[in-house]
């Protein structure tokens, strides 16, 4: 399962404790995935269109809790992958329209609202519930590499409203207009985890953090392995140049005229061509420092003109 599916599954299993939370979550769901249809003679119907059956069942349960009847339908999407989509149809009877008005989905004149009134999200718990509904209806999550969270809205005004809600709880979301829809989004792990925590997705936060830690650990291991490889390459090239210098000095007879310390380091390099400078310094008699061994080898190269 993808992170988005895991997230929707967890959020759909959360039972709001209070009526205001249920109303706010219903509002978030319909603002992110709902549409209003005029049926003639002043009649109105509201549809909720989602990709996940768990989200459909959650919306159905929320509506039933307010004694609103709804019908679940399915259809096959023709575009893209032909996936099954789920629609929740709410007939526009007086009681259903009243509930949707209280949820801030419809105005008093039964026109769709881009954002709910302040009363719907006045409390911190209601803001979290609204974000949960928005994630259920139009959220997507990817990561841990290049982590990205999106909450979709039909209008930029709706996406800006989501960003303001998150900001009230100390979480930053950015807004982007995608022509056919708008999104409030976060790319940083901290902001993403903040939104998930507000919505109550504690398990997904842990999974996301674990994935991030694993990815960071793999990245660090790769960096260390690459650094080790680079060090080995540098050591091998340096040793090759040092051996070339020693051979040239021996060929000219100058090696035998060198001071004892230079002769010693040259002979040790010939005997141990793969040792690092630190290891080479340790086998000197007496043992030398890494810097001393490096200076002596550099002197051999200078004398040999390498």
C-alpha cells in the first residue's frame, strides 16, 4: 500500500468524539471532494466523489450520524488507469440541506461555499477534524525521499483556507493554483508530520518518521562507502607516485645517498605499497607521525622531480 492509502485507512478509522468534530470533518470532506448539482425546480443534490471505499464508508457513517440518508454508487473511470471511483449521493431533502448548511458546505440560499464559516472551525479540535476531512477527500502523501503532502481544493480560496487553519496550529502550508484545482502543500518532513499530527494520524507519522530515518541511514551509509572508496583511490594513486619516485632515485643511484629517515620510508613504501600513511608511520623505527611520514614521502617525490 502507498503512504496515501495508509493515511486514508488510518484517518477513516478515527471516531470523532464530539458533534462539532463530526460536523467539521464532514465539512472538510465535502469541500475537498464534493460537488453541488441543481436538479431543476429549485431542488439540490450533493455528491461526494472519492477513490477509496474506506473514505466512502466514513462519509456515509458521518451523514447517518446526522440522520442524513445517502446512496453509495460506483463507476469506472475512463481516463488514466480505469480505476473504480466511489460516489456518495445525498438527495436534497430539507433535513440534509440543513445539515450541509450547518457544516458550512451550503449557504442559506443553498449555493456552494468555497470555505466554511468560522463557527465550524472555531476550536482547535474542529480545525484538526476539518484537516482530517480534507485529507480523506483530497489528500495525497509521498515520501520519504522528496516528501510531499497535498490537500486538494476546487478553488485557490479553499486551499488558502487550509493553509490558514494549519498556520493557526503552528504548521506552514503553501498554496499553488493548478488551473483545474488548487492545493495546499508541504514538502518538509516537519510540516508534513505537523499536519498529520493535527489530523490525528499518529501511526502514519511514526511510519513516515521511520521511513525517513531509514532513508537517511541508507544515504549516510552510501556517503561513507563512497568516501571510503574515494580515500582508497587517493591512497592508491599517491602510493603509485611515491613508488615511481623511489624507482627513479634508485635508477640514478641517488637513493643510497639519502638520509636514513628518507631511505627508511622509501624502503617501507616498497615493502608495503597498500598501507595508508598512518599505517606506514607506525612501522617506522621509531614510529613516526602521519604528518612526518607524509613529509618524507613528499621529499622523495621532490628529489625525483615527480
